[in-house]
C-alpha cells in the first residue's frame, strides 16, 4: 500500500474508532442521563404505551389504566376513589410526570425495572407486550376510609401505624385531590392541575399533610417530655409528686409566667395527673430541669431531627430545636420552634405502645412482577429504643389514664385498652388564628397492639372555644382504631 492510501486508511480507522468510542459513551455513560431527561419524549411514550401495573391495597387495585387519544400516548392512569388514596399513591400524569409511590416505583409499574428482566425476556420470546408489575402496600382500606371520612371537610391529616412492625395502615390528608383529573394531556387536564397548585389554591389540596407538613405538636409532645423525665432519672415514679410550683416562671426571664389552661390544679402533681390534666407548668419545668441537650436527645430517639425517614415517600423533618432555656421549656410542651408531622407523632405513640421499641415506618410490603413473583419483600426494621420496657409501661399507664378519666375520654372503645394524649397547639402570631387540634393514641387487646394513630385538625368551622384535641381529633382516632380492630377479628 502506497503512502497516501495508508494515510487514508489510518484516518478512516480513527474515524471508526471515534465512532465506536462515542457510541459506547452515549450508551453506557450517558444512557441513564438521556433516559431520565425530561425532554426525551421517547421515555414518556414508552411509559404510556402499555397499561401501568397497579398499586394494591388489601389485595385489590386502587389504580387502573384506560386507553386515550392523547397523540403518542396509548394509555393513561385512572384511580379508584382518588381523593382518599392520593396521599398514598401520588399521581402519574402524561403531562406533569409523577410523584410519591407512582414516581418511586415507576420502573416496576411500567415494567422497565432491571428486576423484571426475566419477565421482559419471556415477553420478548412469546411476543407478548411488556407488562408492568404491582406495588403491594401495607395500607388498611377500612382504616383509610375511617380516617378520610372522619376528617371530612376539615383541613387536617391522619397517620396510623402498626406499632409491632412499623407498617403504615392509614395516611389521609384533607382537602385532597383526584389524580385522575389531570392524568392526560388535554387542556382540561392542564386546567385541573393548575387549579390545584398553591399559587391558585390556598387550601393546597396537593400537599400531603400526613407526611410533608409539620405543625407545633402542642400537648401531645408531653408524652416525649414525660419519657425524657423517666429515661434520665429526673423522676422514677409516675404517681409521686413532682417539684412543680404554680405559678411557674420561665427560666432566664423577667418574671414571665408559664400558664395552665383554665382552672386545673397542677401544683406539684404527679406525672400521671399532669398528663391527665395536661399541665403546662409541670412539663415546662421538666424540660427546663433536664436541659436542652437531654430533651433533644430523647426527641431524636423518637425520630425528631431525622431528615431521612423514607416510607418510601420521604417525610418532612420533624424538629426539636437547639434553643435557649425559656424556649426549651416551651418546646417541652410542644410549642416554640418544636415542629412535627402527623407521621412523627404516630411514631411517638407507636414506640410507647411497642414497649419502647420504635419500628421504622413503611408502606410498601412487596414489589411483584407481572407473573406474580415477588421481586422485593420488605422486612420490618427496628429504628431506635426511646424507652426501656419498664419506662414504656409507665408511659402507657399514664396515657391510658388520660383516656379513662382525663382529656381523652372521647377515644374510649368498649373492652379495648386505649392510651392517648390530646393537644391544642397555638397557631399564628400571638395565637390569633384558630389553634391546631391534636390527638395521639394506641389501642391494645389481649392479642397485641395493632394500631397507633395521630390526628391533627389544622382548620375547622368549629368555634374557637370548642377547638381541642379531645373534641375534634380524638373521635377520628377512635374511628380509625375501631376499623383496624375490626379487621383483626
């Protein structure tokens, strides 16, 4: 070969080599990036070319798919009782992508997940269309219905957990929305979606209040403060007198008193009586006596200050603050900068009910292939030990007194042991807005403790003087607990 031809051959060889390098770079290095690029319409076309797999509750699908005339997309998502289940499922939309379980498990639901390789291979050889797998949840349909209907037209949320496993049984948020209304690509879908956005709808129906909204927990946090008192040895007997003067002046203030509600008698009362009556002075002083470091450490054992609580949908971080002495005293009664999600407060009740052991909350039990083979099975995991078994029994005892003869009597269930704590948290500057109504509880029978619940009412048409956790939130918690107990029979 003469010299010019050799040069041309070498040049052509380099071009082929460059082409091979580029093809492999695109395929193996940039592949995932291109696949997930929002501008890559092929991904969306593939996603909606076949019916999605379903999200399952109690063995039944709460989702579906239907054919559509939206151009390139053959199918769109449908939802059964979408408003009730939206806090669980999230949405899958041809125009607006997806979120929550729909987004996190998109590969399983569309059939593109690598764990479905065998199923896809079989489909390829048999000529069958690719099918999506199913997401099997831990939710209890009756408990979810009780929570959603209990909230009604009130703005609020409910979270219910199985204390023994961490399985989420109910996750309700109101006002809610129907994901079916914007599952397609039409102008009508766009109008429905835009009408739900915060800038256009101050009620924020797309906000998952059970997982993603934090509130001052109010007096429900006194359960954590009582736990801190026992765990740190400040008190050992829940029926012994405490060192709790009335009036009680917040530390490092010029005579600023911490007040109790109404005319309840709280001076030097026991932890049992203080929780039964919901004495601010007792628990504010307990928090001050323990100090911020010990209070914060105990709160964190219950799940506060943890930004990675994934159910698998990530919950907003609940906060027990690093604060000065007077603010720490207020945080001990669930005020100041203390913030918690309903899920977090259900975790508090759950840990107490489960003998001091907190299980990690989760709502997906199985991921199932189209051929019904289980590709992932969740195993319950211990998260922490906020209480010793002995101290957990003491906290259970005083929470049960709250329901027997205290502020939580509206949660009583015949022939069932119920422990609970009410809460009414200040809202707005100088408490000018209607306060939040809270209730946390658990129910136990001789078979075990199948449910712990947290309810918060953010807004209500009820008169301000009637807003209290015992009046508004406890009856909803009772309905949820009864629904779970009915399923246990």
